[in-house]
C-alpha cells in the first residue's frame, strides 16, 4: 500500500489515542509500525487495532467484534475478528528470522466438524495436540490458494471442555485419491502403498520415527506421512480411517498418527496395474493447482527466458544469477542445461521445466557439445526444434502464485497424424449441424 494511502488510517489511530499522551507516539512511528504489519500480510483493521492496544490503554476503533462462531469450511481470505471452536490436530514450535530478528512461533493444524485449516501463532501458545480451544479475534490470510488462520496480538485463546467438540463430530469422509484436498476434515481412504521410507525427526526435544511415501488408487497418487509405525510395506493395500489432508504447492498430503485406524486388506481388491499415472487435461490440472505423478500433453507455445545453458551452485544446486547463489554467494558454478517452456492443449496452459537429460534426448546433442557452440546457437536450435512441437510429459505439477508448473521426469515428442486429426475435426463439426 502506498504511504499516501496510510495517512487517513494513521489519523484514525491518533484520534483514539488523543487523550493518552504518556507514550508520546508520533505519526512517523505509527506509520513505520503500520507499514511493517502490512508487509507481514496482517489485515489493515487488525493492524490498526493492534497498534491502539500497543500504544493506548485498551481503547479500540469502533467496529465489529467476533461473537458468532464460524466453522472452518466457511472461512474466507482476509477475514478479521474470527471466532472458532476447534480441536488442535497438530502443533509444532519453529524459530524464524523476521527483519534480522529471531522469533519463536508455533504452527500446526486446527480442525472442527467441517474441516481443517493451518494456523500460525505469533505469540505464546500453551496448548497441546488434542485440546479443544475457543479462539476469538483471529484473522485469516491466503497462501498459495489455501486459507490460513493467524493468531496475533489481539487473539484470545481459551481451553474448553472436550465435550463441546466430541470426537464423534469428525465423521471420516470416504474419498478417492483424486478427491483429496487441503481443508477437508478427517478422511477414509483405501489405497496401495507405492513407496515408503523411514526417517527420524526431532519433535519437542525427542526423536521420533516418521514413515512417508506415496499412495495411489485408480484415480491418482498422493504423498503420505505416518507418525506411527503401522508396519507399512510397499505394495500393501490399506484402508486408512482418520487421516487429515494438507497440501504443498497443490500436491495433496495425507497425514495420520496413532489415533487413525489402518487396516491391511486383500491386495486383490486393488490390482497393482490399477495404480496408473493419470493423463490429465491442462484445464483440470490448473483447477487442482498441482498433482503428483501425472501425464499431460500440449503444444509448446513459448520458450521462456532462463532456458539453455545455465550454471548451478555446487552446494545447493540452485541456478546462479551472474555467477552468484542467493544462499551461498559468489561460487564457481557447475554447468547445466534445461528448457523452460509454456504448453497449451486448447483447454489451458501451464509452465514446464525439462532437465538436462530430457533436453539432451530431445535435441540429440550433449551438454558438452552445446558448451562448445554457445548459448545463442542453443536457443536458436530450441526455437527450431522444440517451439510449436507437441510434447507428452510425465512428472509432478506444482502450483503457486505464478501458476502451475510441471517438473518433467520424462518427455517425448508426439507425432501428429494430420489426416487423422482433420477427419476427427470434420466429424465433430458435422455432428454440430
């Protein structure tokens, strides 16, 4: 928000503080504090109320106060004064750096009978997993298409009787993998374990075993994390009742712990061959925001800047800009090759990133050969041989504020039979007559 737009709001705050001179707050100081809150994404109304609380003696700008409880499924982005009754599904501490200062925050998942929502607490949070709490004066924001609850300075959190939100309120929804999305309540999923790995993590000063991997059914694949040892093995077919769903860049993640019911069932109920990679039209992929291990097909309508010969950091593998890594600074980069493109199939368009191996295969020339010819020659060749071609790509699709991007694991050109395409188009046109 431009500085000029803040003057009226600063006057609002000063009007409320006008009778209180003991802290002697200036317009300049209020402007600095208000801008900082807005940079953090705090809604304007919430930011103004917080500053009045900080510099005043409990007064506030007249406005709506949350009195009516709202269920999670009805939350909208950028809502102030939110009142929730919910259960803490997960909670974890985290150390972050904000403007050069270290801060302790808490993050996790809240749930009620309608669904779940991620939360962040910017202050002390003396509650535990499983507690039923009542929250007033929280606010929401949107991050990568998902609503989040923020617990700021004005929030009030009260632990209440568990019977106010009994476990029976969480009736699991029986869903297929393709139906999983962030914000659902508890779910009931039957799937095959495609892959599983064990690792150890530190939680609250303790070391815990975590099991994670990929599950799938005939509709698609998703990631999973189990915080309990259910003796899961690759190719097991299991029914998981009581897990909850969150997502990372559009990819659904099913999480469950010792409270969930995990039952192994007859593998013949879900043949291994049914767990296929789903071929998805681009408009559907864009709507979902992301997906795990999908196939898409489209025409390359643009070779994007950043394609061709690049250098990567030898430490973290990030692409370098002017031989400098944003994490490790000035480094001697290692050479690499990639294509960044935009694909369109007539229903939608997405970004695609093809790695060195795929690029070498498409062009039939190695990285070392291209280094001798130079990047300008390579870009010209990409324009001639990849631009306007049709590609079949398999990989993971990630969604963020810049759109949907598929990170290719495999890619191959699609040969178009012009006569067949023309006949199909003619039939479609005649059917409309």
